[in-house]
């Protein structure tokens, strides 16, 4: 099987409740999940953060969860972020740290302004703690709503950032409003299964779109956050970054992926690690498997090599 055939299957499974029940009930899954997720609770996340920061890495924390259908659960997610900011403040970890937030976990699909209201409370608490917030970007049906929320949040919290996905055809146009001064933009390839009508399908096209967007961000007045593990992308970003001051951009990678490269880049560049934690790891984990056949092989091997 080719990776290109497996990945749509895995991304479909990432959205399936039945698959979730199967995969999360297998005890062995846990050991593999630990490679990508810092732990089930805040204490585990704090431990990972202390270690990363000790090694000169910055962090952005993601309390795992998405596609919330219940207002109570959206509130619980907000509360988890508020606890995170308290803990970071108390433990002296806040300075320079960021939190990554999925609006779908805050009630984006529910009626009214629930997600916006929760996001406001999160930003307000982050600001008090001396931290920043970045909105993750989810599947293409949520992009308009996420950019709208971003615009509203930035009125009061100009430091709120957003992820944009190179694979989406619309991103070229969206960037027009995102290259201004103070605009924090995380550029990613995109992790969701999207139809050809809205997204580039081939790796080559996505990579080309990424580099185009990267050029615009690096030549703009904002603060580009280059989120990729791809050595070719990083090479190009390093060349473009040479014309900028070291404090005007950063690199980002995911927890557990290319740790040695993270440390290498941290010598001379700001390098931020995306640290997911929490019990609701299923969707995140499945997207990581879909990205890289080697991750899937690692997962499957852990079953047969018992
Ligand atoms: P890929 O095309 O996956 O990989 C390219 C190359 O990188 C590989 O061929 C290999 O050479 C190298 N590589 C990758 N993984 C490894 C590994 N484990 N070991 C060794 N080499 C490896 N997506 C969203 O849709 N929304 C978001 O908000 C979002 N936030 C993100 C935040 C961060 C900090 C990062 C890093 C990613 C985020 N993503 C997000 C995921 C992103 O969209 C991609 O799915 C993911 O980063 C994989 O793409 P890639 O650029 O790393 O390159």
C-alpha cells in the first residue's frame, strides 16, 4: 500500500467514532501515543515543558480536544486553558510561552458566539500571565469563521496568531490580510483530508504553495512562524530568514518529531515545540499517522513485536 492511499483512510478514521472506540480501547496504543503526546494531564505537560525549555526550546501548549458538540465540554476546555495559564504563571514558565487553541473545541459548531466568548476569556487570561495564543486551523469549512474570530480577538489582543494551511487554494488570498505589522502567522502544509475543489492534492503542489506563502510572509511585516519538519522547506526558510532579524520569525515543530533537528535549529533561531496533552488524543494521533507511513509502521510494529 502506498502512503498516498492510506492517508485518506486514516484521516477518515480520525473522524469516525467507531474507529475511535476500537483504537482507544487497545492498551498497546498508549505506548505509541506517548511518542506524540506529552501526557494525559497538566502535570505531565508541565514536566515536558520544563525539559524542553531547559534545552533552550520555546513551547506552545495544546489541550487536546476538537469538534465539541456540548456547551459543557466547551466550557471544560476553556477551564483547562485557564488552569494552564495559572500553572505557567506560578511555575515561572509563562514568559515567551504560547497556547494553541482549536476553536472547534470551544464550541465553534454550536449556535451563537460561544467559541468567540471562550476564546476571549482564554486570551485575556493568557495576556495576564504574559503568554500569547495561536488559533489552530482546522478543516476548510471552519476557515471563514476562524479568521472572523481572529479579527475580533485582535482588536483587544493584537498578539493573537493563526495557522494558515498552504494546501488550501484560498490561502493565497487570505494572506493579504495577514502580512501586516504584528501579525503572527503559523504556516503549515495542512493536516486534513480536503476535496480537490478547495485544496491542492499532490505533495508537489502543496510544497510549492508552501514556499510561495513562505516568501510572502518572510517579505511581509508580520511575524512568520515556520511550522514544518520538511528539511527542504526549512532550508528555504533559513535562506529567507537571513534577511530578517532573529527575533522577527520562528520555527515550530511537533512534540516527538525530529527532536534532534529541533535542538539544532534552536542554536541561533527561535524554535517552538507544539506540546499536546490531555485525554482526547485520538484525532491528533490519527493525523500524525496519516502524515507519515513510518509513523504508521511504528504503530503497527508495536502490535506484532509483543
Ligand atoms: P511532511 O510533508 O509531513 O514531511 C516532509 C518531510 O519531513 C518528510 O519527508 C521527512 O523528510 C521529514 N519528516 C517528517 N516527519 C518526520 C519524522 N518523524 N522524522 C524524520 N523526518 C520527518 N495542521 C493544520 O492543519 N492546522 C494546524 O493548526 C497545524 N498546526 C501545526 C503546528 C505545528 C507546530 C506543526 C509542526 C504542524 C502543524 N500542523 C497543523 C500540521 C501540518 O499541517 C502538517 O500536517 C505536518 O506538519 C506535516 O507536514 P510537514 O510540513 O512536517 O511535512
